């Protein structure tokens, strides 16, 4: 890492409407009493990550195996990631914060980091259709908890899709790394938005690779990451044909599903690759252009780190709420009661 330029809160046009929408919702918080909510980041729960079962063995499928091709030229690498937390919640609504990061590694190894947010929203059952707009249609819930969780997921995806659109439009001749999968809920908006992003990226000569940190996909009783072949890495296994037996009304996969094991001693990762890519070439360019940490792109790891909420982020946002005359109540956590003498005040 030869150069590191850290840019905080870059003025990006697409963020203005997102930020203003959040600020408008905060006026409804004035004078409320509300419980401080979950301290954990949202663990993305992709709907395609269901167990895929089959009575056949992996050997019965026509697997396509690729090796990254050695290339001379490098490309710019762009990594994107988003996280969110439920900062406070009550029976009337939930305070959600969303934060993103865009990390760019240039061909000279210089790195720039754009931290986007945190953005604050107060979502209740009166304003969620206006704020979440097209995302509110598939927002179904049977309880208050489901509403909070789904609203949080929808806001996270809203920012993530805006960032992906921005990257696909703004960069050229680059490799853009998404966190997650190339999947869309089977609602026209979700599918059309992701398809548009892929088309825009292609028009700008960008390659998109979507890496999943974990995968619960199973083939023949084996989790995807436990599948090995008699070959030394790096290699990529195209598992799309093996997964054709699985169909889901809820989701649509807009790419080929692969297992990429890119370095010795590393885990294998699910990587979704748009149809039509030269697998050997694009992965060869990735290996030439970015460092790997346990087989995972360094640029995407940095994007994760800079999009993750810190304890200071939470303290600052809670202070903002208190200045708005919001009374925050802190429920007693068993962890605090048991370990407070050891690790101090965690609030």
C-alpha cells in the first residue's frame, strides 16, 4: 500500500437526495422517548442463500473449471460495501443509520477511500412508503420486529444500489467489486435496477465481480466453500449448471455462480460473474491488480472496514438524538451485567 488518500464525505451527487430524505424524517423524533437499539451491524441475509439439496453427486455435473490467465496490464479496482445499524427503536418507529464506503486502488497502487455517511433515518409505519418508495412494495412484515429488520435491509439496499449505479457510471475500464451476490428479488424494480447497473458497467468497459464472505449454498450435501478438486489454486469452478436444479420464485440470479479459490491455504468464496465474461482473463486481471488476503481482495476488505460502524459513530449519533430532545432509554443487557466489571461501560 504505497499511497493512501482518505477522503471523508465526498460530495457525490446521488447522496444528496438520500441524505435529505433522512433529515426530513428526523423532525418526527422531537421529544420522543425511545430505546437504544441493536449494537450489531446488519448481517446481510441474501434470499438466494438457501440450502440447495440434491441426491446426485458433484461428479455427475458438467463442471467448468478455469485458471486465471497471466496478464501484463493492470486495471483500476473499485470496492463497494455498505452496513447499517438499528440505533434506537420503539413501538412507534425505528432509528436506522446507514454507512457506505467506496475504495479505489489505481494502477500505481495508490488508494483513495470515500466514506459515505453515516446517514440517519427515523422510519415508522406512516412514512416508510414515502421514504423507501419502490422498496416499500415488497416490504412485508408480520410483527414489529419484522418491520424494523426489513426496513433496515431496504435502506441498506437503497444506498448500496445507488453506490453501484454511481460506480458503474463514473468509472471506465475497471474491475468493480460488489459485496454479496448478483441476485434480485422477483419484483420488477429490483431486477430492472440490477440489470441496468450491469448494462451500464458493460458499456463503460467495466467488469463486475460480486464476492460473498460466506455462503450457505449446498450441493450434494456439501457447503460451497467445502468443495475441493484435485488441483492447486488459483482456480474458479463454475457451479451454475449444478445449481440449475434449484429454482426460487423469490429471487433471480443475474450471473453465473462460481466458487473461486484464489490462493493456497485460503477459503473458497462464492463469486457471481455476469454472463459472457472471459473468466480466465477477468480473474487474471484481478490477481494482477489487487492483493489478496486469505484469498479475498484487499480493496473489498478495506471497503468493509470503512463502512463498518465504530463505537465513536454510535456515540456521536446518540448525541445528535439527545440534542433533538430525544430521551434514550438503555435496556439492561445480560452481557453488561455479567461482564461490566471486566470490560467497562459498553454503552
